[in-house]
């Protein structure tokens, strides 16, 4: 009887997890998780190649939109701002490493210091207006660089 009850509990837990995997989160919930800029599900799959945390990938998939077959659906931004609180930089050695050693490789990316701001990429359109924001608290330097290579124009066309 005990094993039967445990089996039912495990089976119920499996179905609950499976049902939650298909649900989409609200914009606010996604923003709180740091996935506001990863609008396309293909971005989540790319994200999964670099981040091996299944829970993070699952959260990303709950926040994404299905890709269209149109090649122009792959959004490329004109520039980006890496915003971070200068006082909190000590907690983000990967961000510091990017700023000190890699940032110059990305001329369309600026660093902006804002009090109490978590590390985030603010992605800009052709007019320099905010289009998307992505928190990068736990990203490795290589992941930031790869994302910028794929999503931000390498130089200004002005």
C-alpha cells in the first residue's frame, strides 16, 4: 500500500511539473526572472547551449514567443547599454572581466552606471530607443560576448 501511495505522489508530481512546463508566464513574471529580452524561443534554445541549468531554460521557454519562418524575425539591435551599479560590481566578476577586457570589441555597446541597478543589457533600436532589457546577473563573460555577437550590430552605420 505504501509503494502504491508513493507511486501516485510521484506520478502526480510529474504531471504537475509537465503541466507547468507548457504554461506561459506573464510579462511581469518573465521580467522578474530576467527574460524580457529573450522574446523568441530559438533564443532560449541558444541560451540552453551555454547555460546547462534546465530550470533556467524551462523558465526561458515559459517566457518566449514562437519563431516565425520569416528570416527577418531574427531581431538584430543597433546598440546596447550594459547597465550596472558600480558599488555592486564586486559581486559580478564576470561582468567586470567583460567591461575591462572585452567591451572594446563591441563599439556599439556602452557601459552605464546606475545606482542599485542589477547588471542588465538594454538593447536599442535604430533610433537609440530602448527595445528590450535582459538581466545578465549570472551570465559568464563568454555568454555576454556570444549574445552581443549574435544580437547587436558590430558597428554603427551612421
